[in-house]
């Protein structure tokens, strides 16, 4: 049996760790002292419209002191550097599920390119309290990729574990495509909901905000394709049309709660990539200014 460590037991990490533990996999959660203590005492309680309600009791620690086959990193981009201080042993394969792009280079600089693959998760999950995860939308998928063929067998084994735990997983066509497929959609969703304070249903139907949503998608897709991602904006529009009306974003929730949002990791990553190619993104820049003003 492969062993997995999950760094960051928030909405995403807590959901994955709990699902794997319920499936009988060897899971170790790595968290801060108070969070680790609460999970050790009460487990992780999950309320999910996709995989049901249950409480799982994975092993928990405040640091990774012995190697594991996999390290799934599910922290916020803003907390990654501090969280990595808890990784004392080198894992076999590292799969980050963070928003944005910049974390991949940072992790490869720290652990080596031969240990870091690419991952993206599409989920609407929140952690209202330590050790409690709520998933409110049935949409759930993990995408994995590695441009290095040597990493693909490891990803295939992780794919089987996630599928077995009720988390649909697929291996995508290249790292750029997997990262940008999510980022193009997320940048539009997070920036419009955070700038407006509204949910996706309003954004889609409002005559002022709908063109902003569309402009954000088109600008990010142009940048993504300059990066070689092969993104079709029509596919992103279809995803946003299919999403339920009350869909919000974690950035929107962070702003409402007074927490630092992942604005730089999401919109900032698109704008930096655009600048590398001499591409302007006026819609995204305008949204960033509105969010910063909030």
C-alpha cells in the first residue's frame, strides 16, 4: 500500500485526506499544532453532496519526519512557504493542488524537478472550523500531469487511489494544459465574484458583469495559449454556464472573512505571464484594482 501525506488540512486537503482514510489508505495529515490536536481528538468530519457525510480518523502530525510515497500539498498559496517548514523528510512524489502557477517552480527548486508533478482540483469546499469540511457542489475532479515520463507511473498509482476513494481523477495532456485549464476558469470566477461581492448566477445574467466575465476568460486564454497550454475558451464558457447559480469562490470568502486572498497567485500569475509575452489584460487588471480597493 502506498503511503500519502497531506499538507494543509483545509477545505481541499481535509476533504482528500478524509476520503482516502475512509477508503482504507495509509494517510498522514500534516497541520499546525492546534489543528493537529483537534483532528487527533475528533477526526475530520465531512459533509459532502458528492461522497456523503462521514467522519474519518487519519493519522496526524505537526511535521513530516519520515519519507512517504506521496506528499499532496493543499495549502493556500499565501501559506505555502510557512507550511513547507513542516516537511523535514523528502517524499517520493510531490503533487501540489494549489491555485496559480508559481508554486511549481518554487517546489522544484526546493525538492528537485524529478520529485514534483502538477495537479489541479475542481471542488467547492470550505473548512468552517478545524477538522470540519463542507462540500456544497457535486462537481469534483482532480487533474494530474507530468511532462517528465518518469513521473507518470507514480501519478497513475495516485490516480487509482483517488478514484478508489470516490474522487474522480484523470491524467491530463501536459502540465501547462492542466494548470491553465483551471486558472483561466478560476481567474474569471474568483475575480468577478470578489470584485462584485455576488455569486456566479448574478454575474452571468447581469448586463454589466457578463461582459466582464467573458473578457476575463478571453484575456486569460490568450495568455495561456501563448504559454503553450492549448486552451479553448469555449470550453471554459461552457463550464461556467453549467456551474450552479450560487457558486462563489474561495477568494470571495477570504475577503469577506478578512483573510488575505490569493489575488496574486491567481490574477497575478496571469498578468505576469501576459507581461512575458507582451500581452495586455485590461479586464483582469481592472478587476484586480477593484478587489484591492475592497
